[in-house]
């Protein structure tokens, strides 16, 4: 197996302290938003054999296994991250596989440059995600029932919100959500900025269920995404809990440290809370206008101590082992590729001692004995 040397991405929304605290390093004062573990071409992990992308490219069947290569092609299908949000991320959705393939082919045919700011589809893959909290973790996930959102907005006592309240109460669920989101994103920018400013002040004054939106507005003053965010469920994960974010589900991470895993894609359609391009017609085509419970996941334990976060896709499978003192050695050998990440304690994986934030890549079929005292996350695929 290969010890990984991973890149930390300095996105502006990143916490300045959470990843350094996990790694036991001194903060630099700069944001440290995400640490990437995998073979994504944007920042592949480094090994003693070269970048992980180069290692996989040199012999895909040896590194990934025959079954994974046959199902997903000659690439590692997932990207594993440590994600540390110190401020809200953009409000966004991801396409399903068919939408991504069609969107990518259309933009290629029209000659839209891959690096164009208005390009929606950077590749032809979908981007389902799973975030597992290491600390308390706040986020937004999926639409709240329209009647509940109507009550929330009505409680602010702001006249310019009344049309949205009336729409939410007057129409069937999917139509109400679609009409209100469309109205928010297509409103006159100056009028919307005034409404958001007034809404932010009221949220700040009232606190309680309004507090998360006051904080969002503090980071994104005047942004219509503040009102769009109020259509969504606010979720606070406790350590060990997770959220699965499938295609078409609007979401945003607000604050906290977690382990994130996703299919290898860069396809994002933004709804707000960003200075980047928002393609409203395409966004409205991709969003699933369905209200419901955000579906907090808790791991399912197996007899050997593996705790699995069950999701409906095959590109990744995330689980963890909480290893008490004196635990026996676990044999984690699989016929599929794995990344093992320590998040607490001291864990030995093969010949490698892993402290928090350290990780290894285990090629398919390679012996993977694990021991020690701590918490180990395991990322692989389903075949």
C-alpha cells in the first residue's frame, strides 16, 4: 500500500483552524478548506511511485482490480476529502448521469470552452456525495415542506415576502417550490437586495430557527441565495452522522469538519451564495422539486466491526472502524481499490503508522491488515 501526501485546497470559505487541528499542525492564518485524497487530475495525491493518477494510469487493472475497471473504466471512481467549512459554501445541485452526459455533449458540440465561467458541465459524470461529520456540522439539504416555509417567512413580517408566502400556500408542493425558486432567482436585483437586507435584519433580531439564515446573509449580503436557502431544511449533524446528497437535491454546507466522498466529477449547478455563474433555466431543469426529510444517515454495524454508510450508488462505499484499545487485527483486504483515512488515535495499516489526517491507498487485492486504537474511514467501490 502507498502512503498518500495530499493537497489542501485554500478556498475562501474554508476554516483556518479545523484541518490544522486534526493534523496537529500550526494554522497558517489562511483558509484550509479541503484535503483531497484520490486521483482527481486537479490535485492527485502523491505517493513514492508518483502521483496516484500516474500510478493508476500505468496499470489500471492491477491498481483498481478487474471488476472495478470493467464497471467504471481505468480510473479511480471516487474522490475522498476532509472538508472544513468556516463559512457557507454555495447553494448548489448536481445532475444525474444522463443529464451530465447530455449536458456535456451539448456544450462540447456548441464549443463552450471547458474553462469558460458560464460552462455548466466539465465532464460527463454525475456527482453524488456523502458527508460524514467529524464535529458538529451544519448544512442545508433538500426542500422543507412548503407550508412550513410559508410559516417561517410569514413570521418575519416583511411585506415583500408576502407574494412568496402566498405562492407556497396556494399551489401543489412541486409547483409551489418551482414557482417560488424561479421568482427569487429572476427578481429585479435591486429589489431582491433590499428584500434580502430586510430579511437578514429580521432573522438576526428573531434568532432561533432564523439564526442560520442570518449567518448566511452576513457572509452573502444581498444575495438572492439567502431566500433560496430559506426554502431548505437546516440540518445539524452530530459526529458520526452523515448526509447523502443525490442528483437534483439542493444543498449547502455551512459550518463544521467532515469526511466527504463523491463520484469523480466537477459538475455543479449553483443556486446562489456565490459570485459565480448561475444558469437559472438549466438549474430549474435539474432541481428535483420534492419536499421531505433530509434523511440523516447513521452507520450500520456489521459483526466484524465495520460501520457502513449505506447509499444507493456504486461509485463509492464509505465505512468506518472505531478501534478500541486492545482490539484484534482486522483484515481489510478487498478485490477493489481502497483509501484508508485515520481521523482519531493511532492506527497501523500494513507497515504504515497513521495519525489523524493521514491516509494510504491500498491497491485491489493487496493485503490490508489494520490494528491500533482510533478511528479509520474506509473508502472503496461497489462492484
